[in-house]
C-alpha cells in the first residue's frame, strides 16, 4: 500500500507534457540554424514544405499539419468530443542563416485556431459530416446530439514557427558531394533524448506570453 502511495505521489509531481514544453521553451533561446551542429535546440523561422503537403479536412487548403475536432452537444448543452484527428508531414524550417529538416514521425503540434463554427449557425458542412461518419460512431444513448461544433487548426507553408528537438547532421541525398569523397550534409531536427519534438505556429515570445497568461 505504501509503495503504491509513493508511486502515485511521484506521478502526481511529474509535469504534464504541455508544462514540459513550456519549460523547454523557456530554457532554450533560439539559435541561428547556421550555428547549430548537434544537441537539443530551439529554432525559430518559417515553415517550408517538405516532400508532400496535406489537405485540411474542412477548409481543403494545403497544409503541413492539422488538427480537427468535432463536439456533440445534447439538449442540456453537455459536450462530448466525437472527433479529434491530427496529421502532420515532415517539413523544413528556414531562418536568415539556413534551413533544417524537421522529422515529425512522433511529434506534438501546438497550433492556433484557424476556423470554427457551429451547426446552430446553419447546416453541417459535408466535410464535417464525413468526419463524424468516419470517426464519430458512438452510442448517443437517450440524449442524441442537438447540435455540433467543430474547429480546425493548421500550419501553412510560410507561417512563422518554432521547433524544439535534437539536432544532428546527416548525409543529404539531394546534394552533390563536397570535395573528394565527402558527402554533403544537412541539419535534421528529431526527437530529443527522452522527450518529444514539438513545434508551434507562432513566435517563441508569443507562445511564452500566452503560456504565462499574458
């Protein structure tokens, strides 16, 4: 019993993932890409497309990553999330000094709200209905939803972005070798040791201001 209590106390003191993100953002000042070799770093710049782009499910625009949510509201206005879907592809972050490839296989996105609406304002768009049919197969019970609300967040090419991750150099297959038997290298940002790469579609200073409630 005591061991379970101690384990719970240790768990309760552990910061949430969001708190960890804020802590890392506070601890690391942005570095110029040209000055980075390796290690945990924070980079600030603009997002550029990688090899592919995605289509935002509701608005249909071309994006690097998105998150859509759909909530059902019953007659008592109780809310139930029925869709929460995110996708992201690898992209490039660029500043005035260079570019780095961002690996996004296991990352976290902190995206600003770009679009939101409610079925009380009119008919449910077919794109939202498709999301409900695809992801929202739930038993409504005795209180079927009276209306739905939905949001879409996304990162577009060209938007300001900051990224926190582990920097390393790797061979760049898209460039010719430099000199005799020397392969060209590129900077890559990936998951830090024991953590998760994350990015936000805003400046670091704006993110910290919001996180501190400013």
